[in-house]
């Protein structure tokens, strides 16, 4: 399966082509604030590459959030247009799952390791979740299978380890576990996550190249044309517009 992957949920903008779960080509910018300008250019470059290589795009995969409201809107509108134009389904992937895939390539993990992806939600709040393989079976809806895992992200104010060691998030009584936290919301938590079994992993960002294998596993949850018009990214929080300080734009 050849998938065109789009990731715009944070300040990082990236797009990639993955074949059979393996990245073939990626375009990425870490600068931030240029998603609307860069993403169309990346898509054009990747589609040209696919034609040169004789690759037929069979699906578009989208990082569905949570994350930046503006970034998610840009990625979603682009992905929908591509799905209609290429006549292919959309495969949404939780952004925190993509972060975990990135971390697995950067860190040598012990069997007891628990990954804690964090996306910045301002101040000491982060978007985070428990990875699907750590969710107790009695907490997974009976109609859900691993390939159609629901987005379990939560907004958490991190004031210490106890903020994360809750039954609804990471569970309790995990003596001896090693916790690895990462993402653009993780660095600010170092001052309060001070126990020796909590490990900060720098430099982990969500990238489109890590979406290929996840998209392959989520094919059963692909969104068809009939459902596409109603799809929205997973904002987690409602968007609240701030008062403009630009002259002439104040109400």
C-alpha cells in the first residue's frame, strides 16, 4: 500500500510517501508558522516523485490531533482535497501515536518502559495519553479493535508525577516502571517530574515518515468519500479566538 502522509499538528510541518509502511521520501520543516505556504509545495513535490517512481497513491493519512488548531485545519483541508482529487480514502492517525513511533526509533527501551507523549497546551498543561498497548482491556470499548483505536488523548495540568499516574491515564501501582516523556510539551515538565524513573527524551517531534506503518494497521478505519465531508480533526479543546491587536481589525 502506498500512502501519502500529512503531519501539521504542531510547529513542525511534514509530508511523506510511505510504501508498505516504510517511508520512501519525506519533506519537512522545523521552523514553524509556514504550514499554509509549505504544505502545498511538499505535496506537489511528493506527487511528482510518486509519478516518477510509478507509485499510485492508494490512501491519504492525516495526523488528526490534538494539536494546533490552525495546523490541524490546514492539514485536514489539504487531506480532504487530495482524497477527493485522487479518489482515495482518508486514514486519520492520533498525533500522540505518531510521537510514540518517533520515540521508539530514538530510545532503547526496557520491557517495563512506558511512553508518555506530550503536546504543548500552554502553561503547564499538555495533551497526553496512555499508549494503546498499555490500556487495561476492561477500558477498551468492546466494539473497538487495535486497528481502530479511539483517540484517548487528555488535557492534563502537570504539577508532578501524581498528575499523570491516574487510573484514567497511566494507571496506578506500576512499581519499577520507567517513564519516558517527550514532545514539544515535555521540556517544561522536567522541573516537576524529578523521580529517577522519569526520563525526558529531547528532540522528538511528530513526523509524517512515522505514519506509514500506523496507516497500514488502520486500514479498516479508513474514511470513505461518503463520510469524508463530515470528518473533523480531533481538537480536544474548543477554539477560542483572541482579541486582535491589529489596527483596523478590532471589533
